[in-house]
């Protein structure tokens, strides 16, 4: 899933050469993106030495893969990503199967029981907890 891909923990291994090349290309692009985020983050904090030192310590062994930064980014942004995936779907698009009561789909705003955007009702807003369920259990 997208969280695993962002965090570099996707378990799916393709034996198809073309698919492997695409996955390698995606991984390389993610490394480039997170390198830019890292450089901007460190650069913005050059005058705030205490925070800069803390960030450098946190990410000093993060190598060129930026796995710690990717994990932190996903933690900070996963709710927004889930909302974009599940709530911005157009008519006929689906991400989840029947969800509200196990027999029917959500009704409007990709939520159950009349929940509306901005109400932040527990257990009805986009389910960000799915991204920490191991892939083989989903």
C-alpha cells in the first residue's frame, strides 16, 4: 500500500523485469524527493542550532534511503493522504469494499453514519490505522 511504499517497506516483489524496473524507478524518485526534503529541513534550521543538532542526530545514520525521514513524513501526512485517496474519489471510483455494516458502502463523503467532513468523529473518518497492519494480514 502507499504507506509501505513511502516508508520503503513494501513487501511485494515482482519477478517481472518491467515491473521491477518500474519499482526501482519509483524508489529512486522517492530517494530524490526525500533528499530534497532533508536538505530543505536542515537548511531552514541553520540558525536554530539546537533543533538542527537534534535533527542531524536523528537522521545522521539515515543513509541515502532516508527511511527515518520517510517514516516521519508518513506519520505527519498519512491522514491527509488517506483523505485524498478515499474522499476525493469521483462517482464510480472505489477504494474500499462494503464498509459501514459489512453489507453496504459508505454513504457520501466516504464516511458512515452521517459523519461529515470536519467533524472528526472517531472510527468514521478515513482509517489511518490500516497502514500499520502488516501486508500479509490485509
